[in-house]
């Protein structure tokens, strides 16, 4: 199950730069995770400075 990025995202790009499969891209007002590419490794969540990334429940 892919992770999701909420509105706390400050568009710093840390998650995108650390995603091992390139599943994160820049959206209109926050970064977005492609659920078809995400391998749910959790790296993005662990490096996000604002805690904007979480598991998609």
C-alpha cells in the first residue's frame, strides 16, 4: 500500500530525492506519490522534515 503526502508538505523535495524507485513527483501544491510505483519502503516518511508523509490507511 502506497504512502500519502498531506498538506503539511512544504515542497522541499527531500522525499523525491530519497525515493529509491522514483515514485514521487511534484504536484500543484505538494509532492505526490504514485501508488503504482511506490514499494512502501518508508524511506520518504523517515526523511520528511515536516512529517507530511504517512501510511495510506
